[in-house]
């Protein structure tokens, strides 16, 4: 699969997820203020990398497209909520996101906090709906694993560590732990969720969890590299902020070249995890490759 | 059941919920910052009215005590998260809560936002755990109903309306709608959750939902009355803030005396909903009575 084919497929999924989110986040009733802010926060033309990984993992097991689309939309709600809260003045204080004013700039801080809360809560509503999956064990497992991935042992805990990491002179282990929680956990869930939806065996689940772990770390390293090499125009947000604040990244510890090598190793590791699936995993295989080759 | 007996029982449940939350929110690992803030936000000696209603509703159906305690703890995590976020400077800007500095004062704003996010996410983790209930349909239904109650059509949506209600000169219908979402939805869920855990019939569920609706509204009216009649010392927080800001309450529309009559009518309505349960519902019956008779 060449770059053109891969990006076309990524774009097709992104467009389906965008459409599904637009349907799910349709306002009802006359008072639409909060739902408008939630739509503004979620319908932003993002790459939808997490939904892509979920849907392609689910496709390995022939999962019904609508089921994986619902779960992918729920996952994206959690990702978007985390961006809205991370951008707040009390956190990373970012005014721009994907080339648009962040939610607290477009609305106000209170609305941004509530829109984030609303998206997080709504994600669990989507997963628990019978329309997502007829099997209650699968719904309940999706909720459990997403809550673990997004909660204090995962994403939220990682963001807390990140905020308190400034000037702490962390080593590789602490940086990797923080990143595995902050970014890795949700990417790992994306791959795991495909397996859960597909009623995969424990071995298959583990293979996809390992794939998610490795690709998640590679994704983060690529982000850290882009943060120092790309400019704001390409990224659609302010760059080189992490370095300015003295936050630890592996790029800061080892430089761009060595970090790029580590990322390439992780891609290899991710691809090895897919061996049990043979040719069926070609697309995920390509995803691992393009995650570190992207320029935004 | 007299006042002394009722308050003793409320206190016993509150103490069990406090203990359960302390176990559930036990920090693991060396980095405890976020979990500390979550514990600070949740272990605060609150009345635990919502857990009480959940556990007493569940008791109508002979639900296993540990199951109802877990669900009650999850519900209380959601209530506590909502207080932490509502107290933020961008929202109600409150420094004190139950006689203690609010979370953003005791820690900082970023930590308060994340502690709230963490408590909300963790609530869904608790509900989705097999240890809460062996039946996945029941777990999934609890998640669904809590997400609806706490989400944009419920609590979060109500808070958004409340923030934007200032100087809007709302009438009774708009005020009641906002309060039903902001406060009512979670109280209604408390009663509904007992029925879900107990595998109740649709009629029984409906009876408890109606009970929750009425008691939730009565609770809110009692709060609004206390807001103008009690002082900060009794309440452990700053009072009379709603009126100052020109927010609509029924007390503002109709005065204390008429609002008290409406609350008493709602108690009667709540108690009528319990008739199908006969004597078994004596405690919930008393709860409805004491909700409007409390002085804090």
C-alpha cells in the first residue's frame, strides 16, 4: 500500500467519522448552546487516527461497519474532550488548534470545560447503547477499557504528570511512562476495541494491544520530532512549546536523529505484532509506517 | 421513622460510601498527585444523599449490599466531579465547599479540572466492572442511564443553562427545566439505578423514576429556600449567591412561603409514587419528608 492509497483510506474513514459525529451530536430542543460548543470541539476535520485504528482493527474480525463506526465516534469524542481541556488557560493555554480558535476562545472558558465534560460523558452513552452492539458484555467491556484508558491510570493521569513535569529533568523511563499514559493509552484502546468488538481470542487481543502500545509510542515520538522540525503553518497549532517550557521529551534527551531511529524501531515492533494476522493486516501495517512518516 | 432514626440511617450509609470511596480511590504507584486531588474532592464528609437514595431504592428489591454500594460510590464520584468543576473560577468561582477550600484552591485550577475529569471517567469504570454486577446487561444499562443523566441532556446541559441564565428573567417553566437537568437528573438516576440493579419491572422502574423526579425537584426548592434563609456557617459554603447574580429561582419568582408549599406538594407526589411498594418503602418515604425539612 503506497502513501497515496493509505491517505485516501484514512481520509475516507475520517469523513465517515465526521458524518457520524455530526449525526450523534445533533442538537435537540430549542436551547443549543452546549451542543453547539460540543460540535465545534468535535467536528474539526482532524486526521481521526484513533478511529482509523479502531475501524481497521475491527475489520480484521469482520465487525459490522456501523458498530465499529459508533465505537470510533465515541473514542473520538474522548480524544476531542481531552484536546479542549488541555488547551484551557489553566493547562497548555493554546489559542489555536487545527487552524481554528480553540473552544475557550471561540466560546468561553466555562463553556469549554462543560463541552469537554459533555463529550466525555456522551462517549460512554454511545458505547452503552444497544445500537452500538447487541451483546451487553461487549458494550460493558468497551466502557471498562475506555474508562481505564482515559482515566487516572491513563490519559488524565498522563496529562497531570505532563503538567507537573516542567523543570523536573525526567529521564527516559519517566518520559515514556507519562507519554504512554497521556497519548498511548487511547491509541492502545483503539486497537483493543477492534478486538473486543470482534470477539477476538485472548492471543489476538494481546497482539493488537501490543501493536497499539508500539504504534502509540512511535506516534508520540513523531509528534515530538515534528514539534521541533515543523512550523506552525504545517501543524495548524503553535509548535516548539514543549521545549520552551523545559518539558521532557525524548527529542530533548537524545536529539532528533536518535529519536527518529527509536521511532523506526517501534514501527518494526508494531508490525511484528501483526504477524499472526498475515495479509489481512496490510492496512494496519501501512498505518504503522505512515505514522512516523507524516509531516503534520 | 422519626428524624433521629432517619438521620442515623443516612449517616450509616454515608459512612459506608465514604469508606468504599476511600478504597476505590486508593492511589497505586509512586506518583499520587492526581489521585490525591481526586480523594480530596470525593472524601469530604458530604451528606451522600444520592448514594442513600440509590441504596434504599436497591434495598426494595433485595439487591446485594456490595453491588449497591459500588454503584452508589460511582454515582457519588459523578456528583463530586460536578461540584469540583462548578466551583472553578470560570464557573461559580467558589472558594469554600462543605467548610473546606475547594479543590482548585487546595491544589490549582489545572489539577481541579483533571481531578473532575478523573472522577467522571472513574465512575464509568466502577459501573462497568464485573465486581459491581455479574450481569453485563445491568452494568451496561447503569452506564447508559448515568451517562444520559450526567450528559448534555442532563446535568452538564443544566449547568450550561444555569451559567447562561443570568439576567434572562426566566419564567417557571425554564427554571424548572434547568433545575431538572442540573440537579434532578442525577437524583432521578439514583432511584432508577436501584431498580436497574434489582431487575425491577417496567412499572416499578417508572414508579421509582417518578419518585426521583419529584424528590429531586423538592430537594432543589429546599436548597433555594436555604440559600436565602440559612447563613454561611450552617451551610459550609457561601450562600445567597444565586440571588445576587440575578439567577432565576422559584424563590425569586414566588417568595419563600409559596416555594415551601410547592416543595411540600412535591413531597406528597413523591410519596404517592411509592404506594406500589407498600411498607417496604417506609425509608424512602421518610427521605422525601426530610429532604425538605433539612437545615443544611
